[in-house]
């Protein structure tokens, strides 16, 4: 008899798990609250502009290749992934800038303009992060429990991957100026945590940025969930959209998914909903005290014409970045002088906007809603003005005068649309005590045959780790069936 698997949520983790299991002969059904796939990797369309609402870049392309090869398919038949010549550009408040190139030699020349002998330090940093990556990558496909931390075999590894050192402390050993230290640790913000709080092993993101490089799927980031959905359909996965699961439980030996007016029984269940939400709302369990990632205030702008001077990916740093990080992660107050990210995908992919027009996606990190002192409502216009003024002053672009289409997305929208606890955009924070052994496991401890996949489970947030989590879950389910 074919094993039946029900999957809650059609985010990237749920889609990848569904395809993997279907490729191994399981009968798989996916239930999604929204009307289409993607989860936070969603799409907004308006007047010919196609805005990717969530993730904005591809790192670690080998993780994407792996999920398709696992299913007996070739990634290139589903996605056209292009490596960028300009990885990103950093704009400092004093007028300096740093462009990171695909060509490492050009990047070194940029670094030397900001700090003497920094190109040699850059090479040493990359050697260090390459070694950390070599040690960490195999761990991304394993599910740990706190008990593993007590195993003596792991103790030497903790030192080698710099587990007791912060991301900032690691990079500070290579560069003298804060300018370059921030340039090589800002990636922590893309997993929703301060570089002063993130363990140094998250420098694998720096390795990926600078060694494996940054890529873009032609047609936009939404092509990724579409490709995984297509893969799943080819393998026989059934998708149910606008079908919100309200409860997960066990009855008469079977697991069930409680829908609005129906109940479906399965042999195995995989939950791709936000982990904290799933524990509280779907399983009716009290939540432990977790540290959550920051939230974000997002602006999606469709411009009347192309704008010069911006790369595909751009970062504008606060005049006092340490204070900015403290306000978000410690004080839980709205930043006075925010750092922010500007995504201009039409620099690479003109198909995302009408001819001659431009997309600008702006991400401003702000506190999540877990005890936040400031709701964003009273700060929307202030933050928007600060961002627009800074882009105008530093890059010479008057965004306000070019807007044809504008949409905004706020912390509370993450709760209402995606069921994200406290609107924490990146899920549970990536602190030391919420990483590896201590991050929620992919298999439930109380209910047999119940599993979790996604950003707040092991191994962590970001598209590559989420794809890795789908491999962990699929391997655990397959190994349990004789």
C-alpha cells in the first residue's frame, strides 16, 4: 500500500519535500492557505511590473541543483540561473562606496581604496570561511538533538567552526576599519540577526557571496517555487490552494489535517508553516521562549524609467550602524537612521517590468512585534522619507518623482498573510542557542510521523538551508519505511 503524506504549506521547503517524496513513490498532497505556491517567496503583479516579494538572490546554487538531481531531473530544464558580474554595491554615508565583483581581482582593487593591505586580508578571510564552509556543509543535511552537543566527537568541531565567536569577532581579526568589517558581516541581516549576535560559522554566507558568487533566476525569484511546483506535478504531487490547515493531530493511529470543513488523514505529515505558529495554532502547544529574527518594512516601486548608478543589489549603511543594530535587536525600537537594502532586478532582467521601466524593491530592517516598543504605523512616512532622501543624496536618484506603482508590506502583514509569529520575517533568530543542536528539530518528539521543514527548523533560514531541510525530512521519512 502506498504511503500517504500530507504537507502543510507550499513554501519552498514544502514544495521541495513534496517533490523528493513523490520521486520515491509516496502519494503526496500539499495544502496551502494562499491561492498559489511560494510562501514568503511570493509574487506581486501590477501594471506589468512583477515584484518578487521575498528572497531576492540565489546563493549556493549547488543546493538547488541537488534537489532536482535527487528527483532525477536536471535543474537547467527548470531554471535559468545567471551569475551576476556585479555582486552588489555598498554605499557608505560619507560618500565612499564599495563594489563587490564576480572578478575577485576587481574586488581587491576596491578594497584597497578603503583600507591599505586589505586585499591580502580578504584572501585570508576567504581561506578561513572556505574551511568553515567545508566543515559546516555536511552538517546542513543532518538533524541534531541537544544530546548531540554532549557527544565528545563534536567538541573539536565547535572550535574549528568558531562556534563560540561572533560573526563580527571573526571578521574583525582580518580588517582594521569598521567600514570593511560591516561590509563582510552585513549578511547576518539577511538571516534576521545582528552580526554581533550571530555565531561566526554563519560566515559561510560570506564564503558563498565571494567564492560561489551571487546569481539571479531569469524571470525573477518566483521562478524557483514555480519550478519546484512543476517538478512536483510531474512526479504526481497533488496541490490544494486556498486550503488552510487549521489543526494537525492524531486519531485512530493516523495523522490528520483539519481544514475548514473537512479532515484528511495521512500516514505521515510534514509541516512547512512557520514553526512557532504551527506549535501554537496547529498543535495547540505552549510556546517556549524563543529569540526571533527582526522584521522588515518593504517598499515595492515601479518606476517610469531606468535609473543609472544602482547595481542589481545595493546596500545603504546607517551613519551609526552599531546604534542602528542596537535599536532593532536590543532596544526593539524603530531605527532613527536605518540601514537598508535596495534591489533593482531589472538591471539584469528587463522582463520583470514594462519596456524602459524599472523595479526598485527596498527592505528596511525593523524590530519584530515581540515586545516591540514602537509599532511601525507612526514611522512609515518618516522611514520612507529618510530612505528616499538618502538615495537621492548619495546616488542622485529622485525616487519620488519617478514612481508609477507603489506597494508597501509591513511587519503585521507577515502575520496576516503568512502566519509568521510576531512578524519575524526570517523566523527564529540565528543565535548560538538556536543553531544546530539547539534549533527545533525536523522530527516531532511527541507525535510519531510528524515532521517540520522550513526556515525556523534545522538547519536554518535562507533558501539553501530550507532546501537542505527538505532533504533531511525526506531522508528521515524514507528511512522509516521498510
